[in-house]
């Protein structure tokens, strides 16, 4: 009985203790809520009086602006990706195929080139590999070539313009071009395409220039390099020539440009300089993005020594309109080539000096028609004796060489499917020298000089041995 009474007392004490704990807990909860309400009130007051909401809004606006900028960059990159996919997607072209749109072509060795819209990949085995000199033909719609028919191919080579792909890797482009901010002490360039323009990321410059494989004229190829751009003096590219009689300082010569290309950008020496620079920057961008450019397979023909928009050609078997043309007319007529042909996938220009250097590197130690090595620094691939040549110049591609030349030197002026680098007429370029000379490259039918030779003539003078060569770059 006593034990039961004690047990009831313990239970009663326990209940009383629990009630006390519940009361304490409830009080603590109420106090906590009150404190939180006070803190919320203080926070709101600080936010309003301290303009916290305005600051937050400003931060949000800045963030949105930044997001917008990043989105624009993403859109730009996606556009570049779409372009890359369109121009390099899939192995959609085979030898003998015509590109309806600018398209990637992969040869049997796995090497890649970009084929501009409107051009046909050669169907000949010796012409459809990049390392051997990939040839493309500008064959009009509705016309075809039977590549197994030798006579038909020979006719195609005298009828349709042809170009050869010169591959330039992203690493190699820094051997071809420099920026104008580069000095002798501030390191090598690293050229990329940034925000849609060619740019040297080392020197933060978008003004491009040529890295030339010589510092002097003559047989000087690779003996020294022009590593720094110096306007108005020495060897450089691009630039105008300021001489008032024989070069761009002569308004009459500028008129030859503007009569063909239009007055905008060519009416003054300063405007011509800017136009040359803008074109040069475009070419560098194209070479980087497409990893190569095209060179005329043959010397440019059908030029005229008048202020006429003549549609030039690069075909075999002609000697019409090759020499005795003023440099300014040569430049303008070759620049108009792509437009005159209705080509929207490529642009054309006169051969750059820096591009010619890369052609030399591409063909160096290649095989000539007789199976021997084609030499670019010494003569011997073709004859040069003026007295032994009946008709000067002879036909492009040496088509009449054997009947026109009575000497003992056979015609071997062909390497990697490019013709006449050492002989016939030389190649005038956009490279400038001093204040009056445009640099010409290679030998001629009367000048015993190598394919890599650097000469020079007054820009305002023509000569029967002075020719040029087209350069195509994938349009931007």
C-alpha cells in the first residue's frame, strides 16, 4: 500500500515537471519570434534608408548587361561554328565534283582543303591531292569534263581558269605574317582571329604585315628575314610608294586604280594605303580561318594596259595580255577578277610577297616533269637565252616552248602543278621596296634568275618580261 502511494506521488511530480518545461519552452519560442520580428524590422529599415534595393537593382542591371554581352559573343561564336560546319562539314566532295557551296574537301591522304562555291575539284589523280598541288577548275554550269579523256582534259586546261591550294597551318601563319606592333625585342607574334578580325595576341595589334623571306633583292631567299614592319622605307607589305613620278605619289597612276576600282579608297595616296591595309587584314583572317589560300596555276593573262576592267585569266596555252602592263592596272584588274566572274565565295587580288614566299616553301624540293628535283634557289628548270626564243613570251604552261625555244634546256618549269615560276614572265607582287619599287619574283624568258629571285621595278613602268599572278582567298 505504501509503495502504491509513493508511486502516485512520483507520477504527480513528473507531470508537474513536464508542465514547467513546456511553459519554459513556450516562453522561449515567443521570445525568439519577437526577436526575429525586431530583426526583420531593422533589416527593412536599413534596406530602405540605405538604398539597398537600389544597389541590388543596379547590380542586377549590370549582371544583365554582362550576360547580354556574353550572349552576343556566344551568338558570334555559334555563327563562326555554323560557317565552319558549312564550309568543312563532311566529305561531300570527291575528285571531279563541283562545289555548290563552299565545302571541305578531304583527299585520299586525309589532308583537307576548302573548295569555294562554283569550283570543281580536278578529276585527275595527279591533281587531286593537296601535297601534290590540289587543282580546282572554274567550269561554268552546264559544262563538264571527261577526266579520262586526255584530249578533253588538255582543252579544259586552256579553257577554264585553274588555281592551286597552298596549305597554311595555324602554326605556319606566324611564319607568313607579323603584326605592325612587333619590334626587334618584344617577341614573336601569335596571330589568331579574335572577335572577327585577325589579331596578334602577343602585341595586341590588328594591323597585319608580311614576314618576308629576304631583306634585300637578288638571290636572297631565306638568307635573312624582314621581321619588323617599317612604313615608307625598305621592304614591307602592305604599303604605298610615295615617289611622285614613278609610284603612288603620282595622281595619274592613282587614276588608273580608281578608273577600274572606283574612286572610294583609291583617290589619294592615304586612302590607297588604307585600302591596301584593309585588304591585307582580310587576307590574313581568311588564311587563318581556312588554313590556306589559292594561287593562279599559270601566270595571269588577258590584262590590258589601259584603264579598262578587263576580265583576266589563268589558263594554259596563251600569251595574250601578260607583259608591258603598269603595276596599278595589273593590281586593279586582278582585284576585280572574282567580281567579274560573279564569284561570291572568294575574293581576288594580286599575289602578295608574303604569299609568294609560302608558295616557294610549298614547292621546294618538289618533283619536276623529268623526275628530278625542282630547285627554287638556282636556275635550270627552263631556258632563259633571249636569242634562242622565237616568240616572247611563250605560251603559259610552256605549251609552245619546244617549238619556240631552240636551246638544249628542256621545259621543266612545273612543280606541284604550278607552272612558270622560274621562266617566261616574272610575278609582280604587292610587296613594296623603298619609295618607288614594287617587288617582282622569279626569272623570265631573258633573265636567268631562280624561282625565288627578288627583283624590283618602278611601279609606274611596264616591261615585256613583267607579269603577275592571281591570288584567291576564301570570301569573308
